[in-house]
């Protein structure tokens, strides 16, 4: 298979598994990109994810960045189309039935069951990124402190991230 075909096959699968967005399949995406296909290192993957999160736009931008890193503009187009097309087609087909049964107990139960699945997948993504980016004790400390501040205070997220950035800029991390 060519690299573009491999990218299309991998990202079409993610399209159908990504309950909760691209972040929900991040651990498997990282496994495929780093461990299975060896397209980049875990640190490179984490850096692309961080870049995608820092940029305005959808959280699935990481898909396009990975495609670009692996196969240039064609790779970005292939990964983006592959991750959008299957789920969009499935959504079109299912939405008619889903709307018809909007008050059905089975639908409500299904939605209630998918919420913890999505949350669990996103938490696994967070754990993977922490593991990939906490390369030393100082980086791990900043990560843990940042997470605690996010969860335990009402500080604006940009203040917390700014503090972490300052820690890196003055040499406390890195």
C-alpha cells in the first residue's frame, strides 16, 4: 500500500470510532502513527497535538497536521477527507432514524451510555499526552500543578496556561 492509502485506511477507521471528537481516539491515533506505522516519534505527535490545540479551529486539526507531516499537502487532504467522510455519511443515514425516535427510552439509554464512554476515551487521551510530554520531574510537576489548578480553581484557563508557558520560558521546564 502507498503511504496515502495507509493514511486513508487508518483515518477512515478513526472517523467511525471518534465518539466525542478526534481527542477520543487520540491514544489509538498515537499508537498507529508512532508504534504501528513509525511515521513519527511520540514527542513529535504530542507537539503536533499541542499545535492543533493552540490554533483556532476544530480539535480534529491534529489529523490534518499529521497527514501533512507524513505526506505533505496530499497527506493533509487525505487524512482530513478520510476522517470526515465516513462519519458524515453515517450521520446522514442515522439522523433520520435518530430523530424519529427522539423520545424513545432506548435512545435515551444509548445516549446516557455513550457519555461515560466518550469521557473515558478523552481521559485516556489526556493520560497519553501527559506520558508523552512529561519527560522529566519538572515537566511532570508543571503538568500536575496545571491540572490541579484547572480542576480546583475558577482561574481563567489562559492564566493557567500562561503560567505554565512562563515556567518553560524562564527555564523551569524543558
